[in-house]
C-alpha cells in the first residue's frame, strides 16, 4: 500500500474545501446579503446582474454585464460594474427614499403605470419603500381614465395603484385633474357653454380628489395661456374653479399646479409665478408648484435653485414631479457620465432649497419610459436601464442627496 504523507493529506483537504466552496454553473455567487459561495467552478464566471444577484454562467456566455472569473473570487461587478451593452453601471447600494428622508425631504419616489405591474422583477424594486417612498400613477387618474363619459366615474385602474401604495406604506401623489391632453371626447368636443363647463370641472375635481396635480400644464412655452377647451370657454377662471372644488372635497389635500420648462428663468416661469401671486391674492387655495424636469443630457439650464426659491418665496412649496434626462441614442459611456452629472445637478438644486419637499422620477427604468415613443431617436432617460440595472445616474442622485 502506498503511503500518503500528512502534508499531502492536508493539501487534499484544502483542495476539497475550496472546491466545495465554489458555486456550480447557474448558481448564485454574489449580491447584497448573499452568504454562500462567491467563486465559480472551472469554465464559469460570476456574472453581475444587479446589487442583489450575481450568477455563475458558462464563460462563453458572459456578455453584456460585468463578470468576475472563478480565479478572482468576489461577488462580481468590481468597483465599477458594467451593465447592458458593456456600459458603466452604478456602484452605490444606497436606498434613495431612506437617504432623502434623512436629509430632510418628504420623499423620493417614482411614477408607475398599470401595465408594468405584472412585471415581477420590476415590482420587486418598485415595492421597496426604502428605495421609493412615494409613487405617482402615470395615467390611471387622468380624465379619460376616471370619467370616460359624463358622470360615469371609474377608479378601477387608479385604485390598483392607490392600493399598491397603501400596501407598501408609500405616499400616493395623484396626477391629474385638469389637463388639455388625454381628455375624453365628451369634454373636448362637447361644445359646452361657460356655465356648463364650469360645473363639469367642479364636479370632476371634487370627485377625483386624490389628484394633487389639480392643474397640469396650463401655459405655452412663451408664457401665454394654452389654447384648450378650458381656457377657450372659461378664460382663466377654470383654475380657481378646479382648485376650490378639490379643496372643498378634501381640505387636507395639498393642491399643486404642475408644468414643464418652468425650472429656469423665462417667460413661462414668470407667468406661473404671476398666476400663483394672483391666486394667493384672491384667497384661492394653492399649496405647491410641480416642476416636471424633462431634461436633455448636457443641456441643463443654470440657476435652478434660484428659480425654485423664487416660487417658495411666494408662499408655496415646490417638488420635482416628473424627472428624467434623455439622450440621443445609442447610449455611450460618455453620455452616461454626463447624465450622472446632470441628475446630480438637478437633485442638488432641490436639496439646497428648504421648500423643495421631494423628488419623483418619471418611472425609474428605461424599460417603461415614455421618452422613446415621444422623442424619436432619444431614450435612456431613467436611472435604471431597460434590464433593471442601475446606471451611473443613480450614483449622481446618491451623491446629491448625501452631500
């Protein structure tokens, strides 16, 4: 019988301990709170998927996301993980709502919509109330969804999101009551006289009382009033009519006027400020102004904080209500880096203004962004990509909140 030395037995034992500590193909090999093996068997690599999950896959299949070979160990991703298309990803594992609350804001939230709620990977992130402490329904509380025919109110779709927020312990920010778009034809083409339309507006806004964005996008970019069925029939009186009706239905509801391109000084911002002044002078209830911040990478205006403060000086609070920052596709590492800077700049403006109470991104992921279908050739506007992986923009947000 061949004798085996003690040192050889030790080496064999060590070998088997190492082998047993390696994860088999398709097994998990990393992620937040993962306690198992972080290396993979020969011929496989530990491929980063997201902060919570890395997986051992055959080496030949490792594409599109960062990978760590079995020889290097670790949970995958390294200091700067790459995500879809080999582009850089985020490094922070912070929870956005948690750190925003700690920094004195009321919430950090996301828009959502009913169709994507069947996507369990998507809802796993959305439902995390430490990441998103507030949600806004993108479409299910608009006029065409809630009163498709006169007096026929339906809240089925809206209630799904309202109940989701309640279940998750999240704030619900309603959107919206009076808007020129997504109107049912009975409103836009009803040929009502002023008294009739005023009654219709009052009835709708006193019923859809969850809708905090009571007035949505009333101005053109040059600061003139938008020509729509409400202004053309009622002149500017539709604004106090809607606000008074909403306040009468629920005195605790905070009433907002929401618009885009008012985040920088100019004719539109001036018109909105003048509207707030006139409403305040008349005793009409108005609590806040929503800034949509639908921006383009590398094209942010200056003076954002100064402009936000111009509104809070009028006695209203402000919020960033629909933030996204789009780019011309295809996305590149340089565009992602500029997008990170731009997100940090926008969030920093809100963080520096005491009366800026919170931030809502207009859905958190490119997978369900409205941008590609609206702006030809543009997209990648959200902090998560279409594979639900965090982009450098996420790190920009964290840096701004944590500063």
